[in-house]
């Protein structure tokens, strides 16, 4: 026999295999063979039916009218008349079609609710929603048993289409590719089951009940996988896909151990790429994110060299605050509680690199498993290492605790003799309008004031003349905090008053020039908040100083001793200024600064110090100046100016006015002082009703201090009559 001829014959048979005539001939042979076997094994029923079967067997093949040929997806399938089949034959055909359908192969007796030709035009999302049904001619018990597992067909088609589409798409992203690969790995067990079922069917070792029993456990598995593939489609970031997968794991019941383990393996496999980016960032401080999947984004151009090459003037708190952008849509849900640790770990590594600090870096493999919290410990360790190292550098190498104590000494005027000496030296200059003052002259006087100080860092303290009063500065500060757009923020800070009507004692402010890396903690925005508190305290000191000088210098204060009433008024003014100062320092600042000092001494990471310092300054400003009601600060300055006007009146009244006239003028000052003081008390009383415990407690302390200087019943009468 010629081998070439045999190969050609075989090829012709294969080529002709799907023709209608050939398919009819083959099916007749198969049907005749199976009918002969069924006739021998099946017991006979009534005579007629037995005669019909014997006649059918003796006549050979069934009539052509009992066969219906349909085109399904381009293939011709033969539908046999089920009503003429026996139960064993129906069971065999049903199992064969179910196995084919579970593998995505079109079958004759398992059909969708829609036209079969429409499936090729449907999206994978819609295919998963299609319901499949069995031919009504099947035995009722068979249909009831098989209907339970029919949803498996739609699940399989949805999963398989996602895998194929993802693998064929060039720009689908690494996370979607990883999901397709992980689902393919998990589906391998399902493929093995299909192969086993088909083998058992061919060897007649399978019945429908056993098939359903073996397939049933895959229903929840493929349903979950189908949901994953459904969720992963669309315009989602890698982090959003990971979040959906993580939620899918958490939605599974603990009783279904196998399903939960499979979902966990898929999630662990898919998250591997993202966790590699996290590992490189938190352990090396390097961002390698070519597909823009990570939630930390470096604003520096990709060609920029290492941060150690930055110019000193560029490296500051503002630079590092704006260096990285945080993109929440790129953060997986399972990393949300650790987002700060992840971000700060890499950021601090780069700051230490900028400071030329060498340290041993961690090299720990990082992976996410929803059933294991090992990744949390690694991330926390990676954060703690640079956070502790940066704190050590600032404390041991740059004396951070001493600088924080300097803030209290200078900005809260707690340095012994500092404020009195400074005011004595600057007294003549501070009486002038601010536009007549020379900052360099004030700086030289400040230097003279600090000349005898033992502070090694006294040269970092500078004088500054502000272009607005404290109330305006507070208002700008709050507008900057609430600003949504950068233009609004810049405009609120960039328009100084056209005419400067401030006196030197109102405009004088202190500035602490912290250099890098101290400026990472003592940054300008924080010091500006503390500066506002310092300006108010310095003003109160200035007023107190003038009242005290009048009291202690008889040659200048002779006019005050003309009447007892005027002396009492001056005393009340002086004690009121002292009480306001003590409230800010003793009631508000001192206990919080003591807590800050303890925190700095015991801190284990730089964030403990930064957070505590920011909280301390914010509370001192909020509780000391009550900025929520900006009128409080304005009222303080109005009251202080009244006291200064009183001092000027006394100095100019010596020998010029009669005692009676002085008594009348003193009565007017006393009335105005009571009026301004009662307005402050009424404002504070309203603020004491606030829902914030800290402000409420602060206002009650202030009311207690100021209440002793006023008779409320008399004041109410005077206040009502004046209004």
C-alpha cells in the first residue's frame, strides 16, 4: 500500500467530516450500533413496542426524519429525537453535552435563552448573565438534577474570555495580566476535572448523579472567579483592581475553606508586582513605577540625579512637602491603614540621603497575603528605621531639643530679662510709625540684648517688621488654610496695606532662622503661627511696661496721685494686662510646652516630635488668641491702646489741668475701660458655650481671671445706659 495514498485518503476523510451527508452516514452507523446494544440489555415491554423495536432493528437505520441538523457556531450538530430514546441513552447524551458545555463547546441539548448566533456578538460581561436551559424532552429527574449546575457554563465563558482577551491585549497593564495568569493557574484543576469526566464517560464509569457531585464544588469557585474577571474589566487602576480582589476575599465565608484559599492565592499572586514597587520604595527610597501604578509620585523630572545633589537653599521643609504627590486612587484598600508608614519610609530615606547620612538598609522580601499580616510588620519596621535615624541625627547632631526650648524662651518671652531689656533698648524707636523704622537698627539692638546670653544659637534670632496687625495676620493664616485654589491663597497673602498705620510696638516680631535639616521640623509656617502669639505677648509686655514705669517713677507720674480714683484705675489696667499675659502663658502655653518637652525627651521617631510640636503650637494659638472669633484679638489691642492713651494723658496732664478737670477725665477713662473690658467678657462668655472642650475650658479660665477686675452689676447698668 502506498503511504502517500493512505495519507491523502485520511486527509480527504477529515476534510469531508463536517459535510451533512458524511455526518448523516456516521450517525446512522453509531445509532444502529447503540440500538442493537440497548435491545439486548433492555427488558421488553408491551408486545407492540417490542415488535416495533425488533422491526426497527431488523430494518437497520432509523428514518431520516428523526434527525435534525443544526448549525451551531459554524459546526453541524445532530439532534436526535429524545422522545424516542431510552433513559440510559438520554443520560449518556446529557452527560456528554454537559461536559462539552462546561468547557465552552456548543452542544445540541444545552442552549442559551438567546439565539446561539448572538453569543458571538455579545460582550463577556453580558455572556456571564445569560441563562442556559436543557431540552424539555429530557427526563424530568435528569433536568432537575442538571439544572443546578447549568450556571457553570456562563461562569466559565466569562472567565475564559477574560483570560484570552487580556493575554491578547498589548496595553492591559501588569496587574490585569497577573490576574489572567493567576486565574489560568487556578483553572488548571478545573481543566483536569473536565478531562477526567470525559474519560470516565467514554469508559462508561460515569452517571449523571456522580457528574453533578463532582462538578457542584466548582460552582462557587467559578462564580467568584467570574466576579473577579467582571470587576477587573473597565477603566480601573491597578490599586482599584487589587482592592476589589481583596474585598472578594473578605466576602467569602470562613466555612468554605477551599474557595477562600483559592481567592487568597489569586490575590497574593496579582499583588506581587505592586508589592515589589512598595518594597523598593520603603527599603531603598527608590521609585520604580514605569506604568504609574504606585500611589506616591515624584514631582522631580525623571532625569534628576539623586537628592544629595540638591543646592542647600533648595532643600527645605517646603521642598520636601511638595516633592511627592499622593494619589489615593492608586492605593489598594489593604494598604490604606499603612499608607503613612509606606510614604514616610521612602521619604525619610531620601531626606537622610540628602543629609549625607549612611545607614544599613533592610532587604526583606515583601508580599501580601490576606490571611497573613507579615507585610504589616515589615512595613512598620521599614518605617521605624529611617524615622528613628532622622530623629537621632537632629537630636545628637543638631541639638533639636535645645532649639525647641529656645522657641519657648524667645517666642513666649520666657527668657529671664529678655523682653524687659529689649523693650528698654527699643523704647524710643517703638513709638514711631513702622514706616520710619530701620530693621537693621532694631536687629543691632536685639543683638545687644542677647550679648550676655549663654545660648549658642542666639544668632538665629532675627527682628522683623510686619506689614499688618495680628488680627489681619490671623485672618490671612486661616484663609490660607481654607483656600482651595492656589491663586486664592497667594492673593490673600500678597496684598499689603497701602498705608502702614502701625506703630513699632505693633509691628515688631521675632523670627527664628532654622537651617537645614532643622528646618524640616522648625519650618516657617509653624514659626509664623508661634510668631502671632509672640506679637500679642510683646504688646501686652509693652503696655505693662508703660503702666509699671508710671507707677515706679514719681517724677513722671505725679498726675496720677492727684486722686485715689486715678491711681486705682491705673492699678486695674496693670493687673488686667498681667492677667491676660498669665492666661496665655500659664494657663495655655506652659502645661502644653511641658508635655512637649517630655515627648521630645522620650520620642522614638521624628514624627512623634513633629506631630507633638505642631499640636502644641496650634493649641497655644487657638486657645490663647481664640482666633475663631477674630474680634477677641482686636479687643485686646483696643484695650491696650486705651491703657497707652491713659499713660500719655497722665504724662501730658502735669501742671496743665485742675484737679476737678482731671477727675472728670479720669472718670471718662474709667468708663471706657469698663466698657471695653465688659465687651471682652461678653465675647468670652459666648465662646465659653462652644462645643469644643478645649476652647470652653480656656474661656472659663479667662473669665475667672478677668472677673475680679469688674463689678458685673454696675458694669451692666453702665453698659446698658451707654447703649
